[in-house]
C-alpha cells in the first residue's frame, strides 16, 4: 500500500459461500445478494482498534478500487486479516470484472477505515446489474 493511504492495513481472504450463490440464483443481484456479500469479518482486536461496533460501516481501499461494507467481529479471525465471501465486492477490489463471482480463494491487500457511508450499492460496482 502507498503511504498516503491512512488506515489499518488488512489482508482480505475470500471464500466461496453457498448461501451467497443461492441468493444470486434465486434473486439475482438484488438486496439478498448485497446483504450477504457486503460484509467483512474482522478480529475483535481490529474492531476495537478501529472503534467499530458490530454492523458498523468500514471502507476498504485496495490499490485499484474502494468499497464500503458492513464489519462484523468474529473471534476466530486473526488480527490483520479480514474474511469476505468471493463476490462482486471482492472482485471489484481486485478490478477483475471477469472473475468477480468465481469460486476460490483470493488474498487482497487493503487499507481499512471507519466510514459514515452505507455499503456500496451494487449498481456502482456493476452498472446495469438488475438490482431489485
């Protein structure tokens, strides 16, 4: 990350989530998909360090893009790591439009900061998505 990017450096680990896949199949790129995809799970130590409560908004900035998602604390996550389902959101952080929903693991370097904004709407990530 570049020095001008203030915040907490994190490595985002992605995973395949069957519930997200089912939401996409049943409801398209609608609210059900966004509610499951626009979440990052963090260690309680990182949540405390950032002054974030469960459900708080967090900005994630990679070298190529920026999103806002909901943060949730999880005891099993190590400090310095965030965990997110492989989705349009993680694909956007990678600027890999062709593989945005591909199953599999990715490691994404980001800088995290508390945000006052709502999670990034899907139509900002994928213009023309049939968001419900």
